[in-house]
C-alpha cells in the first residue's frame, strides 16, 4: 500500500493539473510531461495547483473531514436516515463505539499523506529549477509549506505524534519502509518550522491580483501558526501571531454574519483561507462539502452531518447566528422564501445552512455548488486574541476582542448583551462558548474540546457523558487510532498504536 501510494501520486499530479490565466477556472490542455513538471517554473506551479486541488478530494472535504473534525463533538449528528448504509457507521463514531478500521478516518489519513507528498514534490523540486523571478520561486515553496503544515496540524490534533514525511520516495525499496512516528512535540516543531519559513515569502492578501485570490497569504500562515501555538497552550506566541494579523489591516468582519458563508462574499474581507469551488457547466468539479450536507429529499444533498439539537439549544436567546447556521425543517428556503421543501422521512429536522445556496438551482446542483469551504477567517483570529489575553492576565483586552465578535453577531438588535466578566475561569468559558457559536460546523469544535480538556482535565468526559455519550473513555478517545491498514502493513512493529486501541 505504501509503494502504491507514492507511485500513484505521480499519476495524480499528471492527470489533475492544467493551466490557464485563472487560478481555479482551468480548462484541461492535456497532460504535461515530466520534463515540464520537474524542470520549469510553469511545471512547479502546476504541481502546486495539484496540491491545492487535493483539498477538494473526497477524503479531505467529505466524510473523512466530517468524521475527523466535526462528528466527534456535541455539535453534529450523523444525519441522513437509517436507510442509508453509512448511518450505522457514523452513529457508532458519534457515540465513541468505533474501531481502528473505520473507513472514514483511514480515508482522511491517506488523503492527508497524499497532499503531503504533493507538497513535498514542490518543496523538493522548486529549488532545482531556474526561475527568472526568485520571489515567485520562494512564494511557491512557501505556499507548499503552508499546505503541508496545515495537513500535519490536522494529523497531530487527531492522532498525536505521526510519521513525518519530508520527501517523496520513488525507489520501491525505500518507499516500502515504514516511517516511525515522531512525537507530538516534534510534529508541532515541524509545523512551526514550515510556517516560520513560509511567512517572509508570502504576499499579503491585497498584493495578489484578483485572478489569484484563494492562494496562501502571509496572513493565512500567521493565523495557522497562531492556531498551532494555541493548541499547545503557548498563549504568548499565539498572541504575537494573532496581533500581527489584526494589525496588518488586511481583514475585517463582514457587516452581517450570514455573509460569512454566502457564496457571493467568498474570498472577501473576513476570508483568510478558503477551499475554492466554482460552478462549471462541464460539471467536472464535485463540491463534496455541499453535496453531503444538503437537505435530503430536496434535491440539494444527502442530509449527512446535521446540526445537533444540543447545538440548537445552546445559543443565547435571539442570537442571529443560530438562524444563519441551522436551517430548520418547515422554514422557507434561505434567501429565497421558497416553502415547497421536501425533507426525506426519518432525517434530522435540521441542516447546515452554511452550505446552502438560494433557490432556484439546477437539479443535482449541490454537487457542483460554488460555495467555498472556509478554513480560516478573521473572527477566529479575534477570538484567539481574546482567549490569549485572558489566559495571560489581561481580561480588559480580552473583552475588547470578544465584544468585536459579539457586536457583529447582534446586527444592531437588542440581543447578546456585552460581556463584562473579568474572572479568568468564568471568562474563559464565555470565550469558549463564543467560539462554539461563531465557528459552528466549520471544523473547530471536536479539536477544541480536546484542547479544552488539556486546560481543564475531564472537560471532555464530563461534556460527552452529560449528553449521553457515555462510551467516551479518558485515555482512549483523547486520540484517534492509527489506521488498522497502516498497522497491518508494519510487519516490523515500527509504529506504535495509540493507548486503548491495541
């Protein structure tokens, strides 16, 4: 399996890249030869675009992403209905009754390492190519390092220490060797190194032409680095990076919360990094993010990963974000007023409104939606700053950034009163709550719960047990299991399984 993964990579690169004047809307021009890919600036950029495109693949935007980043939380249900063969598997995962051979975690793991290998191709080969513009050369390497760091950040939060791959092995004898796991600390150091290297060579968002919107920026790398520091409890360094993003003047909150996920505002003022999607008449690009979460029975999707009742009930009274985040059965279709909506029997009466488009749209349009998946946005930066200021003893500054997020959320209404709490622990929980409501269903919650558990031991167990997920076990479900297929391939016992999964 390891050998095939690395050799198939070359086929993936050759078959998935193409070129035109636009970063995303590209018409195929045939498969470039290896002499072009590995020896010209154009080839290096094509390889990098293939790494970007990997983020749209099923394993990183569909079931694997949902399972790894959302379903193991209190915000998301399996969704769909019992007639779908995937629901029992999703239900077992949601209730912490899964095994190390669960398909979706394995898919996420494998897709992640494919993206790492694609980024490594750029990082390894770009320095060997003669560029007229050394700035472009450094920028392409920096973009690849961000993409690699972002993948490792997901892996280390999910699995702890994982194998670090810095190159692509084409020799079968080498490719078949199992790479030992590094420690979580070593993986974080690797992430920090990639991002620290990348930041000086990345443009500000405003420095990219419109045709290049969606590429990695300096602000994106600084935001990801801030997140990495935050998940390690390094509040001082997190604050440095978050402050740099805030003071750059490159970002601001949208005036209204619904604009955060509306396709008409993608890559706008609040956007730091998004997975780019467009609608093409050829329908040769599948938007798994939209496809699987749309209302089942309405022609807009399959109804998976619906917002939980716990999330719906947790919002403060009259918080506008609730209505913009959760679409409830019986409501008019968002932004269109259409009330002729069919919900398949047996499905949850809630859907993720952040994935939904206004009607009318063509039959089958959900799979070809232009709705981007937002990865990083400015509200998270403000909430990181609030949390870091509170944890380092400056509640006044924490409240300032917290209020910026709440002020936008209330949209001028007499709701969401301004928070004045200065007790450290009490304010911590208010900030954590604000993260839940502001960033709901965007891939933060499951890993945030793990992070909170390190700050306040037994936080996760108490939370999950309180909502009936009593199979959650401390020491086991702190981390995902290394995929069974990886362990089976390791005939020399180089890998070590996570506790509780032996």
